């Protein structure tokens, strides 16, 4: 695990974008993408650049169950407005929050991942150490599934909703097994509220109490954190 500490998230976004460009120079065709505030500086770099993504495919990590693509709180909407509408990709995949049959939807998404093996996966980090929506206790070997969000995640994510009751209680999430299949991983985390999870991920033992700690077991993982998120290391 390579750890890069930057003085702020804008510089971190530039560092992450460099890794994307170098993966693309080496032939990467599929990017695994993430939502949340963390990847926004990196998306801004992508948009401001002259790099052409129109031959690239993206596969997103997760989506809230129950939210339609046009719902401003949905992760599909987030991806459209923060990246795809400004930097077109050839194909973009996000789980369908409105799917009628959750089992069929998870099967469909697992086939999407199998058909588009991820060259570089971008990850944020939950305050409780989650990656995607793989909450503490998640097994390390599963694929996409419907998961129940923890109270801590509901509370953390309520900042994007009018009130906490509006936060969906379930999500579709790529499983840790699927995440670990990507060739390279770049995880970013910023701010004091991530410092404990960053410490657990890098220095703690590998345990599903801190799902991100599993990244210690994988080659080609780069962690980019700002000074606040690195403050417990
Ligand atoms: C959500 C997402 C995660 C993300 C996390 C952190 O729970 N499912 O993929 O990493 O939030 O969000 P933020 O980057 O806004 O701190």
C-alpha cells in the first residue's frame, strides 16, 4: 500500500488524476468510480483536462435502493452532474435504484463487472471504514448485493438530504470481492472525521470491522490523504 499525504484535497485530486492518466497510458479502458464529496476534486481535474474519455467505460460502486436516476440525491444523478455531462464516456454503469427485483439487479450488475473488468477503481472511505457501501462486518469475498446501511452512515450521508428520515436505508453495493478484482485501486480520504478509519485501514489489523483494512492484502493500492485524515498515523 503506497500512502501519499498532501496538504489539501485539491492537490490530492491532482495526484489521483495523474494515476488515472498513467493507467490510461498503459491501456486502461474501464474505470471504477465513486460518489461522495471525496472524489469531486479529482472529477474537476478530469473535466478541466484535455484528456478524452469518450472511449472509456465506467462502472460505479453503488446506488441507493429506491432512488430513480433523475432524483438529485441518487448516485446516478451525482455522476451525471459531477462528471459525465461534462466529460462524456463511451458507456457508464451505475446500479439501478429503481429495479423491481433486487436479486435480478445484483445479478445484472455482477455481469456488468464481469464483462468490463475494472482497470482502476477509485474509492472514498466511510467514517466507519466502509468502502462502497460495504459496512463493518461485510464479508471480504462477496460480489454486488443489497446492503442495509448503518446508523453512522445514515447520519453521515444525511447532510445531502433534507432530513435524516429521507436517507434510504438500503443500497446496492459492489462487494469487497468485486472491488479486490480491480487491477489497481486509488483510495482518497480527507478531513479529521476520517482519521480513525484511515489509521485502521493502514495500521490496524485486517478485519471486517474496518472493511478498508482488506486493502492491505492487495497489490497496487495507492492511498491519498490530506494532513487531517493522516493525523492519527
Ligand atoms: C458514501 C459512499 C462511499 C463514500 C462515502 C464517503 O457512503 N457510498 O462510496 O466513500 O460515502 O463519502 P464522502 O466522500 O462524502 O465523505
